[in-house]
């Protein structure tokens, strides 16, 4: 039997360079463990994704808590799979691509892929230790209708830093990534990370995935922060893209 992990121990925050903090759920294996990225700005902070939602997120991460007069915090959902949107309802300012806004508002276990990947007694695959009181049969994501739509060509201004929004479909139709040209950081989330890329979801599109990766290859980021697995640099970025493209080309 897997150990039950106290709520106070469920999350971990790890500061990175460039005023970026990784927030994750270390009791989940890399494949299911969403990397949430808190980007601090002068006038506004941005959080990318909101994890599983089995344990409340904001109360356990001081960097997400706000008092009157603090700079505001915006949540960007890179896409609407269960491991990325579970805590979205905790935030009052929520952005997503139009193609997945309907799922954010009505996040059924089928639409968010929980039914495919995590239901049916798969706790041993999904966890190293379970959240307190975990019951997969009772898991539901709370609706979090978005307060704003965002997409290709938009920019998120944090005051002293500017992030370009990239529509990066393939893994899902409304997947978003962010590129900060000044620092060379690509927040790629699930479109590219250092692990097995998933293109078998009900709304995945391999042709769109290939086009997205071809486009991203020209960015040459300094560092890539993905939605799963550890971050990596420019050389590994090219290796991962080329490996996926070559595999799909051979299979065609």
C-alpha cells in the first residue's frame, strides 16, 4: 500500500534563475507530475498550470498567496489535461486558448484524460505516495471558466518582462507555450519535454505536432522548462525535436 502524504508535504517549490520557481508534486512520477512555473515580474506574477488539484495549491505555496496591495497573479493554462488544471478554480484570473476553453468550464474526467490515464485502480502508476483521503473513483476537477482567452501573437506583460504567446498544437488543439526573448527561456510545457511525448490523446494531431516542432526548432532557446521531467538546454532541445520528427517520418 502506498503511504498517505500530508497536505503540507504534497508540494515542493524550487527556485530557479531568472526569478522563476518550479512548483511540483514530488509524490507523483515524472510522467504524471506537472511542472508548474511561477514567473515573478515587477507589476504582475504569472503561474503556468495548476497541477492535479487533489490538494489545495495556493494555501501550501507562499509565493501564490496574495494580500491586499500585492501585485496580482495570473494563471495561464497551457492546456486542459487533468494533471495541469486541477487547481485552476483557486485563481480568479485565468487564461486559456479558445480551443480548450470549453473543457476548462466543464472539465469532465473523459475530456481531461483522467479516465484514460489515471482511473481504474492505477494508483501505483500515478503516485509514489497518495494525497490524503485519495479516492480515484471520486476524483472530479472543479469547473474553472476562464476570464480571458489568449493565443498566438499575444504578449503577457509582467512590467519588467514580456512573454510571447505561442500556439503550439499537436499534443492538444489549444496547447500554449511561452517564449521570453530577453532571457531565452521557453516554457514549452507538454509540447516538448525530456521524456516520452504524447500524441495519442483523443484530440492529438501528429501533423500539427510536426509543424509545431519544426517551428519551435528555429527558436534556439537558452533553457527549456517543460511540463514534465527536468529542464534542459539548447542542444538537448534540438535532439528531442529531431528524434520525434525522425520517428514519425520513418513510421509514415
